C-alpha cells in the first residue's frame, strides 16, 4: 500500500481506452438578415461601384482584382463562407479573410466586428456574377438566396484597413508588407510592388510562400507607406520593430560554481537561436556546440545574451549557487545557432535571421526542442500575421508521417509597461503551435506576481490565451542569475528572455526523466500543472505560473492523479476519453476534474481570423446514466436512470411524447451557443484547451471527456494530433485512488522514470 502524500509517477496509456462514438449534429439555422430581393439589388450596385472605382484608377490594379465580400455581423461560422458566389471556372476565387470593424450608426449602438472574405476576381467573373443576379437564374436556389442575404457589401479594402499598428509618432523605419496570395500572378504582383514603391533592391527582402502570401521587409518612410497602400493586391503593412535584448550586468569575478568534471553529456539536444556565445566559458564549453548562421561579425552584447540563455537551458537559474558548489551534468546538451546581430541597424535584415531559423529546423529533424528569446519589438496586430510567426507554426506542423513535431519555446517580450495595446505579446510568441512564456517575479511579501515588464495577452484567434504560462524571469531586486560571459563569472538580469529557456530547461528535464515525454507532451504538462493566481487576470498570466520543481510535474499523489492520453483524430471524428475514477460515486464531498488538451494544427496565414485550420471541441460528461428528456413546448427533464423514482418517471414521459437524448447530459451544455459565443467564451478554434469542473462525488459516474475534430478553410479532411492530461482530485476518497485506477485498468501504467545518467554519452 502507498503512504499518504507519497509521490507516484503520472499514469500513461489512457489512449488505449479511447473509443470512437458517432454523433448526429446539424448546424443551427440562423435567421438571414437581408431580404433576398433587396440584397440582390444591393449586390448589383456594389459590382457597378467596383467597376467605377477601377475606371477612376483610385488604386493601382492588376488584371485580377482583390475585392472584399463583407459579411453581416455574427456570420463568421465556416458554414457561411460565401462559396456559392464563387464560380467554378477560376474567375472568382476566395483567397483569404479577416475581421473588419463596423462603426456604430447611433450613439446607443456599439462598434461591432464582422467577417470579410478576400476574393480574387477577373472582370469577366464580376460581369458573370452580375448577369446571374440580374437574370435571376439562381433565384430559386435556397443556399444561394441565404448566401446573398448574409452579405453586407462588396468593395475594396480601404487604405486605412491596410495600414496597421503604426504609432502616431512613427516617421520611418522597417515595415513588413503582406501581399495577397496570387498563385500564377505572384511575379507580376511583385514587379507591380517594385514599380510602385521604387525601393532600391538593397532596402528590401522579398519572400513568397506556396498557397500563402508574399512577405516583404523594407525600410520605409511615412509617405512611402501611403504610396504603397494604394496597391490593390496589398493585404497589410505594419511596422516591424528592431530586435532589443535585455541588459545584463556581470557579477564580481570568481563567483561562478564549478563545472561538472565528468566526461559525459546528455543525448537530448535543445536548439537555441540567439546571438552566439562567449568563448572559453567552463560551464558551457563541454555541453554547447556553436554554429554561425549569419555573415555579420559577432557582437559582445548579443554573445553575452546567448551565453545567459544557453546556461539557463542547461542549468536553470543559478541563484544561491557559489564558487564552492559543483554543478551536476546538465540533463540536456545545447546547439546554439548564431542568427544575431543582423547586418543592418534598421533590422530589415531580421529576415536573414528568419531564413536561417527556417533552414536549421528543416535540416535538423533530430532536434525536437528549441528556444527563441528574441523577436522584433512591437505588439502583434490581430488582422495581420507576421512572417516570423507563420514560419514557426508551419515548421512545427509540417513533419514526415510518424515523426515527432518539434516544439519552440518563445519569450513574449519585455514591453509590458507600455500602454495597451502596445504592451501586448510580440511576434513570434503569438504562434499557435508553440509555447509562449511570460515572466514572473517575486513581490515584497515573497509571493509570485507577473513581472511588470512581461507582455500581456490576449493572443490571436487560434491561441487567444497568451502567454501560455509565466516562468521566473527575475526583477531588479531579485534578478535571474545567469552563466557569465567571462570565465568564472555569473551575471544578473531580468527579462522574458530567461523565463523562456527556463521553461525549455524543465521540458528538457522531463524528456530526460522519461522517454514517454516528447516535447508536446511536455508543453501540455507545463500548461496543465501551471498554478493560476487569483489576483491576476488571464491576460496577465495565461494558464498560470509554471511549477518550480519538475518532480511535481511528473509525479502525482494518492488522491490527485494525472493520466496522459495522446493520439490522432480523423477528420470530424468524435472519441470518448474515459476519466478513470473507480467508485467515485461513493465519495463524500467535492471532486475536481481538470483537463488539458493541446493540438498541433495547420496555420492559415491567409485568414488571421481563421488562423487555425483545425480544432478540437471538448464536452465533459459527468454521469453516464443521466439523460435529458425533451418535448417541444414543454420544459426539459433531467433524469438519473439509476434512481428508482427517476426510472418510474421515464416510462410516463416517453409514453407522453418526450424524447430521450442520444447521449448523457454534458456539463456545461454548449449546444445552443452561437459561433461568436463559442469563440469568446469557450475559446473554440484554440489549439490549447484547459478547463475544470468541481462536482459532488455522488453526481459523477463513469465520467468521460468527448473530443470532436473539426476543420475549416478546406482542411475539413485533415487528421489532428492531440495530447491530453486529465487530473482527478478526490481528497475524501477512501483508500488510494491511484492504486484503484491501476488495479481496475490493467493497460494503464505509471510512466517509467529513468536515471538521467543512462542518457549520457562520452564527450568527443
């Protein structure tokens, strides 16, 4: 028997009990806002106005124009994509989307957001559409009438809508230009950009992606921004801040602890993208391999930053260690790729760093965990996605079949003290497939709090909760202690730059402790076990503070048990994950069930409002024998079929025309929410879900979590990888819940926790 409060390894293999279930679901019918005859006439007028504007040459057009189909508010669900107006002959084609703002007409109203779709159109395509509307050849097609009735207008994107995120005092600097995906016309579009902007070649870098936009980084003045904004194929232009790094101060010499004297190092390698490292630092030299990826000479400040980051990935925070201590062999080794400084003071060469990162991640599929502690300063903009973010999301998602996806830990940035919205997280920490880390510090009373410099959420559509977690990042009075750039020294600093590699250090340690833990299970566990702080808002802390001790993440207790599940869902499949809780119905008092599900999804850079192409909808079913009974015009009845008095009622209800629900009652019921509420309140389409319920033990029986895969943007047939952790906490359980689970479910097994020494290889 286990002792009370004894620690046990968390339990794996939950997926062996996962079973598919079939669900009957149909979309909720929504009242179409515009009467068809009126909407039709309005569309014809819109097409006429588009031709007039082209005639006036108010914008700079290619043969194929990009027009906006603006939907009425609340019509952003994937079932309302205006597919019926797009011809099958390629003359009209949807190439992306975003949100747009509808200004309030009256003082009593509020501004609202709605969805718009970008359509690539030839003149012929627009004329054909007008003819169909005028002749009424599709007037009796129901789906066509609904589509036309849910469109608010058709026009061009205004210049103000293209220019994003520029502060009022912006005069000149580096910008990122995003041009629409134009398939075969990409070269023509780029030459139109060149002739309009007249930028010399040495002032810009151009990168195009298959089926994605063209990104251009350039140095630009305010007047030039205005000139570029006249381009019709322009999707967005936003400022790209310079890379800035946290200042580091060196502590008195000979303060560093001694390097491990063993001749071995860990087989697990973490990749670090940073400013290189200082040479001849004993704490690093055996465990870090340095690779140069950029042509600019090494810079001492950047190398000091890289040295601190590498030391943190290896050893964590060195506070409290002194020169008489000897450090243990680190649980991981490091390869640092020097991608800074970039050549140009203006930093438009940041694209050179992104090129290098892209190259390394593609060429090193053996490295599965990376850290990135820099990015361009400046808050993310909701309606535009930076190349940096898109590239990292794509590289995480795109791996060979059966291969393990890499995980990138990213610092969220240090502008948390700016006014909103300039204090929001910075790219690429808005990625949906990575782990974004903010920083906490200690308050005067010793409690943890968000470090004032740490950028806040929220994130973007697909990852609305950002940062994912906070880890220790230090403050002036209690700094983060780093490996120093001079042999034998330590340094002190504060910044999200060090919180991020600290989290990567913990994931590396988890991987070293158990081969069951791959990076994305590590990501799931760090989020799952993070502790929420009641006095901080969600935008400040994300899912909470990362636990200090890796043992607390990888172990659980007798009556607080963590179970891992991982698998792949087929498109639109629903599966049932049992929550293993034998005899939970007998427990007196409350039971808390917490679940975290993380996924790796395909990013859709062409539509920031639908950036995640896939997601998982979760439904918790607390009691397998409680059903809903419904009859139109009468109130619902919720009955537990195990209760004799309830069972007597059931026959009467069924005889009386009531219907029993197909599945047991879920908690909470989400069936009647619309898409806007599901996104705002239930965080639908997010790549990470973390929720909990507190219920009486007596109201729980064979509880389960159902996961349902959904796709959009043409990715409806995509499979989705998922990783899940579920905790059952039943303080008043009699005996050990941990033991009861393992006795009742023979295929579940505690993860094997190995001695890290078994991972070590000789240093060559």
